[in-house]
């Protein structure tokens, strides 16, 4: 066993369901399995930049209640303020990476575990490589687009929320003879839209990996009418663009642009093309909250235990992953460089087409 005695853990990037379950698994395995100390770093990299560093010990008894079942993260997180290019009030950026590294050193850590998506894990890897800090990553992204892992923390719950939304929208769509458009998250990949759309009985699924035509969607809705159906369910991933290839975004107070609004664009075009009454539901951050599903709790537990075991073996610069129905670990550099979009020729796309679901292209 490696000589690590005091390990740090932080959550970085957007929140999601299952993060507290990871914290629980890491703490139980480290404290009860190896007799180590676990230090929770608050607010992600922002906590490392604070003075004093924002951190607290984590104990098994902290997780004896509802935290396994709770969404969010008790440590807090941030998806703003890259330490390598930290924004200043005048619009400039400064490199504060050495401050973040010094924050780790001030905690006297023997190793660090980071829970994040590709962007967060890339930043954490740069920091730990620069500072000579032993590091293990755990994949967390509701988009499920990280390479080399079939599942990431938060994804299963996000799909469940979107599926349940379709279950709720179907009766009201049928009652009022409407086309219901559901916009779901999916920064660059359509995994949530495709999986929830199939499970929730959608008639149309639009994802960024497959170009679409409103005329094709209109023909699908007209075909449903001829069959005697008075409603339709449409799922669209937030990263889908307009027909002429323009992203639909909103400017935030920070100056950053985020996706949002493609559902209204699609609904408006469908109304024009079919004269159907349309309504739009944008799930947004509802997909990040809520009680984590069984799958997310299970993956969180598996990933947390394996991450601690990697530290015990002295195996660093690795990311925990799930593939082939088992837990594995892969080089972190490969994991964050590999992007996993929906395969337009893959099994789920084939399944959707086989069910008669319109993907907008045929």
C-alpha cells in the first residue's frame, strides 16, 4: 500500500445528482478501509484560491443520513474562474495556478481526488502535474460525453428526469391536441435527448450529431394526424442549431454564452409548417437536481471505492471508468482528450429509427 495518509477531494464544474454519493464512498473506503484522513475542499478550485483554504475533514458519520440520496454537493462547486486564466474586473486574465497549487500544499495532502467533466479534469490535471501532486479523476457529466467510460456520474438521473417529463407531457398533449416540445440539456452531445426520447415515447428526437429539416419533421406530424393521432412529442437537445447552422444561445451576466432557446425555435417553425398548436418545456437545471437514481448511486459507490484503491496502489494520473460491465481505470490524458458523441450509425439511433421515431433527416 502506498504511504498516502491524508487525501483531498473536491467537486468541480456543474453540479449533478450522485456527487454526495461519491463523497460518501471515498470517505468510507479511505477512513474505514485504510485508516486515512479525508479533507473535503469546498467550492472546487475556488476553495483552493481562498485564504485560508476552504476545506473541512470528512467523516463516515457525516454520511449516515440522507446524503446518499441527496443531489448537489455538500462541498459546493464552481464552473467559473479557470486558475490558469482567472478573470479580472477589467476584463483581463491572470494566471493564479500557483496559488491553487499552494492551497493544496497548505492542506498537507498526500493525494487528491477530483470529480468533474472533461474541462474540470483537464484543469485539475494541469494543476496537479505542475505542482507534482498525485491525482485521480472521477468522471462526472450529465452529458455522458467523456471518452473511455460508458457512464458518468449524473447522467442516469438526468435521463430519468427527462423521461419523466415526457410521461407528464403526453397526457396534456393529447388532452389539448398539441405538439409538445421538450428541450433537454446536452452541451455538445445528444445522449440525454436520444435515450430519454426513446424511453419516453417521443415522436421526434433532434440531436446535434444529426442534421435535420423542419420539412421532414412536418411530414412526420402530418403522418401522425392521418393515423388519427391528435398530438406529438418532440425532444430537442439544447446544442441543436437552427436549420441554417446558427447556435441558439443566451448571454449570462458573466459575459459567457450558454445554450438555451432552441426548443422555442423548433416549436415556432413546426407551428408555421403544420398549423399545429405548440408548447415548449425547457428542463434546464431540473436535470441536475433531484434524488439520484439507483444507477447513479451505484456508479458513485463503485467509482469512489476504486479511486481510493488506486491511491493505495500508487496508481496516479488515472481516471476511473466503467466499461464492459466492470470498473476500470484509464490514463487521464486519454480520457479527457477522447470525446464521446452519439454515433449516428449506433445501436440507439438504429433503435429509434426502427421504432418510427423521426430524427429530422428522413
